């Protein structure tokens, strides 16, 4: 999973001058919660990514570690995963919070899918999708 995270994040991390394999390992370890991790598999056998969706406080879920291998980005898989996460949130009547990296293409992706900027902290950009404002 670390190799997949590095593969997916390296271009964005290099843009902000923060690529460091050890730091990548630490960030993955700090936020990873195995019971909430889901592999993203194509054709029943090709693992192309992973995502975690876990409870965060009484009113939200945290979408973490949505990573896709290079070559599988920009082809609709991330959108499918995001629709899945939103369906989970709707079923529980919970918002979704996430953090993206400054200058990452992910920022446009999340804004395009209804996430609202909540703030920035260093190179992290925080977003929230509100279940009550979404259209099913």
C-alpha cells in the first residue's frame, strides 16, 4: 500500500517540494485504520488503489487515502469511489470530510463533486461535503 501511495502522490508532493518516502510512510501509518480500508479492484483481480472511509465525530465520515495507481487516474474510477462514499454517507446521514494536498489535481476533482473548502493548513487543504445539501 505504501508503494501505491507513493506512486499516486509523488507528482503532487514534488510540486510542493514535500516528496519524502519516509514522510509518506509516516502519514500513511498515522491515518490508516485497517477495518475501514477498501481495496479498489478491477475485473475481480487487479488492485488499482485503495480508500478508507471511517467515522469522524458525531456528524461526519473521513475519506482518507483515496489513491489510484498511475494510469488509472482520470478514467472515472475515482468518481465511482466517491459516489460509493457519498452513498455510504447518505445512508448514515453523515457529511464527508477530507484533506487534499495543495496544488494537487485532487482539489479540482473534489470541488467538482460538491465538496466545499473549509480551510488550509500548510500544504493541506480541508474540504467537507454536506449530506443535507446533496442531491441524491
